[in-house]
C-alpha cells in the first residue's frame, strides 16, 4: 500500500512496471510510424482536397468547391468510368486465369518447380520495364503483333492499339492482366496446397465428379484466400498508375485516364494540388467499398462451409 | 571538332584571365562589357543552380566550362544540380515557397509567374543585357517580365520546326516547300497519295503535341483568353483551326492520336512518316547513325507554315533563369548570369548546343551555328516566332494549368478523331479554360 502513491506519482514508473503500460510502450514505435507515414499524409490529402492549394503554395479552405467542379467535369467522370472498367474487367480476368493457372500448377506436371518459378516473372519485372516493353508491342507503327499479322496476310495495315479508344482500353487491360496473373496464381496455389488431399479422395470414393469436387470442396475451402488475394488485386488495379503513364498518359483523348493518372496530371505538372488531392480522395469510397465487399461478402462462414445464405 | 577547339580556347582564356587577376584587387575590370561590371559578388559567396537535364552534351559541356571560368575569375563556387525537365517545375515551386534549396533555377515556360513575389528583381541586369546585345525577343521577354519588372532572365527557346524528306516532297510534285497553311495541306495530301504521309502527334506529347496544337490555333487567329484573361476560345477562328486540323489529320499516318513525344521521331527515322515537326535532335539522331546516312542527307527543315493570321507564330519550349529571394548572394548570382551572357560565353554555349537552343537576345542571331548547316537555319527563327502560352492573357498558374492539362491538345484530338463535333470540342475546352481562369 505504501508503494502505490509513489508509483502513480511517476508516469514513467507506471509505464515500466504495469503490464498495460509496458505494452503501450512497445506499441509506441509502430504507432508513431503509422501516424507519421499513414495517418498524417492521408489526413493532409483529405485537407488539401478542401483547399485551392497549388504546388509550393498553401491554399485557403474552399469547402466542397473542388468536388462541385469535379462533379460536372466530364473528364473526371470519364476517368471514373475508365477506372471502374479497368478494375472490373482486369480483376475478373486475373481471377479466372489465375485460378486456372493455379489449378494446373497444382497437378503433377513435369518440371513443376521450374514452371512455378517462371510464372512469377511478370510480377518480378519492374512495372515500368514491362510497361516499356508493352509500349513497343503496342506501337502504332512498329508493333510486333501487327508485323506478324501483316506478314501472315491477316491484316493490311498496323493495328491502332493505343489510338482507338476501345483498342486502347483493351490493350492497357491486357497489359495489366499479364502483369497481375502471377500474384493471383501463386497465392491461390498456396491456398490449394492447404486443402487436405484426404477430402478429395473421400469425395472421389463417394463417386463425386471432378467438377463436383471443385465446386463443393476446393472452391469453398479456397474462399478465404480468394477474398484476401482479390482484395489486394482489386486495390492494385484500382490504383494503377505506371502502366497508363508509360503507355498512353491517359490518351487517346482521355480514354484511358484513370483517377490516379488524372490526379497526378492535375496536381503535379498542372500544379493544382487541391484538385488533384480531391480526385485522389474521391478514390477512397471506391476502395473502401471493395474492401468491405470482400471482407463481409466473401468471408462469411456459412458460405465457406458450403451452405446457402 | 570545332566545338571542342572553341571550348578549349575559351577555357584557356578564362584560365589566363583568372591567373592574371589573381593578385589584383578585384575581377570586375577583366570583364569588358558594362553588364559584367555592374555586380560584385559578396565575400565568400557560393551559388546553387537547378537546371533541366541537358539534351545535348555539347550544351552541358559549354555551360559547365563557362561556369568554371566564372569560378576561376571570381572565386565563387557554383554548384549545378540537374533535374529531369518535367520535375523542374514542382522542385522549383517548392524551393521558392519553402525558402531554401537552389539559389537560381533554369525553368520552363511561365514557371516564374507561379511565384513572382519569391523572385529577385533582375530588371537592372536584364535591361543592361538587352541594351548590350540588341534587345530581347518579344516572346521570350513575355516569359520573363511582369509589368515593368523582370522576374527572370530569358535564356533560350528550344526551337521546333518541320522536318521532312526532300526526295519524298519532290516525288509528290512539289519543288518548293509551301509557305502557307493551304499549300501545306495540299502538300500533305499529295504526300499521302504517294504513300509517304505526314504525322503530327495528337496524343499527350508534352512538347510536340502542345507545339502542334498551339500552332494550329494561333496560325488561324484563335486564342484561349483575351488580354484581360476572359475566355475567348469560342470563336470562328478556333472553328477554322479545327476544320483545318481535321483536313490535315486525314493525310496523316494512322495512329497519331496515341503518339507521345518520342513516337514521331521513331516513325520518321524508320521511314514511316516523311514529314513531322520536331527539335533539331531528330536530324542529329539520323546524322549520328551510319545506317541512317541516307535519311540524314534527305532531311530538310523549314518553319511551320503561316496561316490566315499572316505571320509565323509558334509556341516552342522556352527557358528562363530566375534568382530566388532566399538566395544569400544575389549580387553573385547576377554577376554569374551577367558572365554567362557575355558575348563570347553565350556564343560558345549556343554553338555547343548545336542549334538546339535559340538565342534570347537579338544580338546573337549571327551565331555561326545557324549557318554551319542548312538544317539549322529554321531553328534560328524560333525566338522571333515565339509567342507565350496562354495568349493573349496574362501568364500565371492559369496559363500553366491549361497547358499541363492538355486542354488544347484534347480539343483538337476530340475533333479530329470524331469523338466530338467541332462545336462540342470547343465548348468543352471553353469550360475547362474557364475553370483555370476563374
């Protein structure tokens, strides 16, 4: 009883001796790190979106003016549409092809390890480098694809990959899918290997077809992994920047401008920091929705265990 | 070769001057011209210059040699930092407003107008230089002077000119390059018919795309805003410019709407297009490559044709140098700039840049570089035809924002690709411009 007042008088003493205090102390570095490098920039970004800040010059609070302007800016809405299209199409393709690849790699193939290693290549190559390679592949005059098809007599003139809005969107999505598949495939492969072989064997003995085994055993057991992998994949795709910046800079006529690239264009070369920040902030609801969907939609226990809702 | 010899000579001259004066009281008497003796560096001064990454090695070498000669003559160390050209703007803006970092910046276009109150008034220096060297070109002066005050010293224009294949033009039935926009359209049609088409970028090419779009608009008398900064894009002139652009686009090689800055160079050097506009670097890319000798010998250059407006008007890239208020040694900085603009220094630099940089002062128009190769000649006129962006309005964040957001590039691209009608493209551009000039 005598020690108590002495202890409470010294905060340091309390921190060092109490279990909770010590815990707090140990968490402090991480908390400071998160505050400095995550909360502060995010908060600053949100704040800038409400100001008319320009590069190097502090802005004044202008309320929702940036958002009101963006609301009737067709270029902004086009970028929202492009971002949605890009994310949805690329993510679905990445998921389908990635899962397929994972299933193949999970079979007993010759040179299995070799294939598993090589599949990672597109993911390992720095994005800018692969984007530069795609830039040449899609060049309006020197595309290898056009060259081959022209020599085969399939087409008469080079394909206008990045000049036509539809082609340009398809081209950048294809490049993104190529780059994103390995991440999905390897992660799902890891998930597949955690599924006990005995379940499949038991089902096979009961006469289940391989399709039934896939839909009733593999898929439900894989959902937690799918949820995590696809959340990440969607987030990466949604915030993609490098690929677009190298390939088209958002052209032709903004047909491939994503919210991230538009935000950069307006904020840094354009100097309109406030407006750029507002575009970046406008991405947050979409990202939150994607996260919430995957966590509450895909991670429901019942569904994972094969039951209905 | 000539450049190297020149550099060697100027270098030794600097050394000799420095050596002679080492024992005397000051260095000001060594410098013959008036502007040179106007400023005496502060005791113990050092300077830092932020510049864009050089495009031509000869330019960098002569600039550095001139700087070394300045250090030799005055004892003032000058550190030169390089940033890729698109990064100079944000770096300089932050330096200006934070109040630390480089003392001087070699920046692009209307950058000084983003933070005019953070810059040292250089009117005395600029006026002295102007008087000594035949005056500043009007367009370049526009990028440096706010009302009656110089907030920057114009450095150079990076010229843009048409590069074409002479043999292909002749094969299309033209012996002379047409000087007006109508004749130019006919030439492009004829070249298209011969299978040697032209190509200008309608994509997000920061340099070439903006040069082309501004020329289209200005040569037809269009303007983004009037003198007071009120939006003036919606005009019959703009409509005429768009109609002309559409007709010209019909004659282009397919795919120009995806072109970034490098695409026209690639297509030209591969023989896919026979006419485009570019800096002199395109010619040198061919001239330096043994395999492209044939193309290099066939390349001719000329200025962009004159439109209904009656005179040659172009954007070009423009660079100026400004001194930040936070510079501790403004006299030294002015002395440095005065030194770099001395006739022999500036001439050596212009020659080192091998026609890439066009003089800002009329007195340097007889620099031997312009006559050393006929290909260089059109680039000599860059500063004369140059018009500041955001014409006819004031320079500032609005003019810079409109260009960085590709408003004009988009307007023409929307119309020529048929994505919008000319009227819709104009009203969309009008909206976007109004936003920046609110």
